[in-house]
DNA sequence: CGATATTAGTTACATTTGAAACCATTTTCA
DNA sequence: TGAAAATGGTTTCAAATGTAACTAATATCG
């Protein structure tokens, strides 16, 4: 018999949605960003000059989703795009000044949220938890 | 600086999607079910006679999503619906014979998948992990 | 009792999402 | 070389989803 409330995939899904929505509230209203857009900003902020495909890989997002988020962010002026000379199909992505400002405004709030959550675990417990999470992620990848 | 790959909300989201998609593969093709539909079947299988609203609560799903999943499942004959005499607005949901058969075919595969994943953790580690997960879920709920 | 608020469930509309087809460019390799 | 395959990125179409408004039935409370 399967008890959905105890079922790991279900529990992870609920927790993940809850947290994502919790954080999203800090930037949806204030900056009009969707979760996908925010993720693109986070990746480009961390790795300036990445291509859309690399963003998709790093963010585990669909390349169509990235393409759409990028074009919205170009429209709203948060992102800039320059040719990658080695390959004329690809373009390098950078945060604009405004994009950088938004990035820098969101990051502390996001980290604070994460910090708050992880604070509910003792340091040792937290270390173990993150470690187990990593191992599960690897197992899930193998299994996929 | 924020390193998305190390950021807990992001890691949970990736892991959760990976696992959900992994399991979904066992019933999407074979039975043409979506994740939502499968969740409704799982809840109704576990609690025969629940109402749609109760399903929504137990599955942490939107009531609109439940309503739509239920109507598809009624159309495809996997679900039956009978009046709840105490309240003529609500209807009780049950698996049909076919729905029950599908339920019984999926559950072992789902549990096996979960089991495989959790096997990568030592029993003690697993216990701690699930415990921490529960505490995080509570913290996230408070925070929300 | 009866007006008002609440609840179960559905419908309508706009937005998001995913799969597949699609260019343009680059790579591969006979 | 040059034909076929692969890659970066966009577009298109159908399906999934969220929000708000809606109907019908029940609960609340003066």
C-alpha cells in the first residue's frame, strides 16, 4: 500500500514547491521576475558570458524555457547578449547594470531564506542532511 | 555570491523533478496518466470514498487541478463517483475495477523506485535524512 | 425563520509549459 | 572537399496550470 503523504517523491515535491514559492515571493512582486527568469539571472550573474545552452545545463532547465526567459530579460533590459566569435550560432550572456543591481538585491534575501531554513537543523544534522541529499541526487541521476 | 548548484532550494527542485520524472515514466507511457492523475489515483486508492476537496488537501494540489484530473479519470473510466448523502454538493470518489488494477500495477513500481533510492543511504543515515526532511518541511510551512 | 457567509465543485480566460519542427551554423568523416 | 550528422537557438502548436468568477448546496447567526 502506498501512503502518498509518506512517499519520498511526493514529500520532496511538496517541500520543493513550498520553498520555491516562498523565495519567489521576494522577487516576483518586487521585480516582476518568474522563477525561470530569476534562475537565468542567477546563472549569468555567477558565470558571466555563458551561452544559453550552458545556462540550460547548469540550471537543469529546458533550452526552450531558457530561450524564452532570455528573450524576456533582453526585452526588459536586464540581460545583454554579445556574439561569441568562436561560434556564430552561440551568443554570450551578461547582466546589464540594471540586471546586476537586481541580482545583487535578490541574492542576500535568497541566502537569508536558505539560512533560516537550514538553521532549524543542528550543524551536524545539517551537514549530514546535505550530504545525503547529494547522494540521493546522484542515485536519481544514475537511475534516470 | 550565490552558487545556484549549491543552493538548497535549487537542489531540492532538481532532485524532486528528476525523481518525479523517473517515476512518471513508469505510468505515463503505459497508462497514459499525468502526474496529477496518478496522484489522485494514489489518494483515492488509499482513502476510498474521499471527496475531491479532501484529495486536494491530502495531495497538496489545487482544487481546480483535482477537478480536472477527476473529470479526465471519470471519462477514461478509472474513477467512479457517488453521492455523499450527508452533503449534496460533495461526491465520494472510488477507483473503478480498471482504476484499481492500474493502481495496483503502479504502486509496486513506485515503491521499488523509492526503495532503490533510499537504499543508497545507510539505515541510520536514511532515518536521519527523513527526519531532517520533515523538520525542514515544517520550517518551510511556518515560513510561508 | 431568513439573510449572509461559507463550502464543494466547475467553468472561463490568460499564462506557462513541453514536444516537435525548424533555421543557421559547425562538425564529422568517407 | 562535401554530404550527412550534430549543435545553438527560436518558433509553433497543443496541453497543463493558476486565478478569478461562477453555481449549487449548506452552515451561521441575528
